C-alpha cells in the first residue's frame, strides 16, 4: 500500500476511536438522553479500541491492491523483441538511459506489437485475490457486528423507552380540561371558564411563560385567574361588561376585575404578542385595587401623585395608557416590570413613582 492509503487508514482509526471514547465530551452542554447514556455506558476503552482497529482493518482490506512499477512488464516485453546485441548495448546504460532506449523501441512498435505488449502486461502483472478480499471483508464485518450488537440492542431498548416517555408526555399535554379549577405551585387558583376546552399542557406552558415570571408581590394580590380560548374571549369579556375595544385603541387581550380581584386571560401559546406585558398590566390593576379605600375603588391611580403625573405626562406610556389614570398606572407598572430602561427614558418621574411602590430594582 502506498503512503496515502496508510495515512487514510490511520485517520479512520483516530476518528472512530475519538468519536466513541470522547462521545460524552462531544455532546457538550446538550441534554443527555437515555439513548446517549446507553452509548456512554458501553463506550469503554476496550470497546473503543476494538471497533477502531476493526474499522481500520476494514479500510485497509478495501484499499489493498498489489502495486508494481507500471513499466516493469512493458519493458520486459520490449526486451523480448530485442536482439542480443541490442540487449547488451542497453544493459550497459544507466537506468535513465535504459528507460529512454525502451521508450524509443516502444515508439517503433507496429499496431500488432502494441496489442501483444498490452496483453503481456495484463497476463503477467500480479492480481489481487478478490475471493480472499471478500472473505476478509466478511470476517471483519462479522466481527464488528458481534462487537457492536450489545450496544445496538441496548440503544434500541433505550430508544423505545424514550419514545414511550414522549408518548405519555404528549398524552398528558393533550388532556382536555373544561370548567375546572387548577392549582399550580406559586400561582393563584386557575379557573377554566365553562364552555372552553383547553389542553392542560397549553395551560401549564402559558403559565410558565407569562404568569410564573411575574413578581410575587403582584401575584399575591390576585385571587383567581380565569382562562378561556381566544375564540371565546370577546363574548366572555362583553358579558362581563368590559370595553373590548380597549378604549378605542384596538382589541382587549385580558382584563382585571375589582369584584373578586381576578384577571381573565385568553390562552394562546403559539403566538407571543405581548402576553407577558398584558399579564403585568392586569396584575398592576389588581395591585391598584388592593390599595383602594373600599370595594371597587382604585387606590393608587386615584391618588394625587399619580394624577399629577398623568396630567403632566399623559402620553408617555402610549395611547392606551392615556385613556385614563387607571390604564396609565397599569401601563407604567407593566413597563416597570418588563422594560424598566424604557420607562426611565420616557418619564423618569413616573419610573421613580412606580419604583417607590414596586421596589424591584
């Protein structure tokens, strides 16, 4: 074998050994599945070396062929056509001189002699035994199968267990809930409004993304979270007497109630059009209610300090916040929670006021 084939075979050994022996390290920060763990458990030094050596031998056999000087048998034929005097003369030359003499003689060949030369070369050059080669390849392949069979068996078992786990998770995620009360750690009671069918997985995902991330001091004032499907929200809000046009600024996404200190949300986990801001906004309303002097009264937004800010900077938190002082405070509260730097930039006085209440930063 020539040098390039030997180097390639060595490269195969190094790659196979490296991929197996350092498989755990190659995963990096990726979560290790039970399939990964089954491979890691098998990939000890002995197995890695065995598979790497067998892989290298497989390549060696595949690439092996008997190699000779391509001119050796051609020059032998040319010598057979020369007289003894010509042979003696050529043998007296150096290597390069002999080669030139042979080439000169070859150029003088007739078409018949060219064919005879080609046949001579094909008949006499060494041939690789394909039967032996196939036999060796079969033996090496069988050895690889035997060595890796336990690894494959355990991997398939782990894969089946993993797929079953995913199936059970999907089944649990897709469980339909209707007119139920749900308790999740760290959250107020969640109520599925009658007439709505929601997947428990969607509810949990929504709560994880947009509600559990809210500050505890806001969540602590909320006594109930009513939830519904997006398609039913407008009818539910209208029935509760809510202005679904959001003060003429669009369409309401959620609302808060001073009757029971609850918020009502539409569950849509496939889109993110400011749900976290909306939840912060409604919880800020609840915070406002909690500071009221009595049933249904606003507290903070009716106070002199907030009223002064509202009169002096009515548009700093957007058109919807400018509709009234309650929405003004709720918008400012949501901005303070989710984008404090923006609130600072639009109105530092309003930021300082909310900070004196929320104390988050």
